[in-house]
């Protein structure tokens, strides 16, 4: 895939509308290869309807985030778990 990508930190603003915590600090486990990595380390592509985040290890789609005028859709089909650190814990 030769399309330019950005790191998972670009998800902070859009995901901040959904989550009360910084989602980029969370870790995800890729369904395809089992890699555990910070959301901030995902490769995020903006040239789709929404944001598509791919695993830095195997390039599989881990999550998709699409925002409309009155709703957001978060698809986590490519992740087997999402570990979100909680403040003060």
C-alpha cells in the first residue's frame, strides 16, 4: 500500500467526541496478527469516507471511524480488544 498515512494520534480529536478519555493512549490487539500496540501507533488513512486505522505490523484494518453531522460510527471489527487506561487508576 503506497498511500500516505498518518499515525494514530490523528484519532485524538474525532475519538474525543465519543470517549471521555484519550483514546490514543489505549492499546489495541490486531485480530489478524495479534500485535498489541498503542492506538497512537496505528497507521491512519484519511482518504476514505472517514478515518481508517491499520495495524503497523501487518497492515490489516483495525478500526474505522466515520463522523456525520449528527452521529459517529466506530467499527472495531479488526481489533480483538481495546485496553483504555483510566485516569487516577
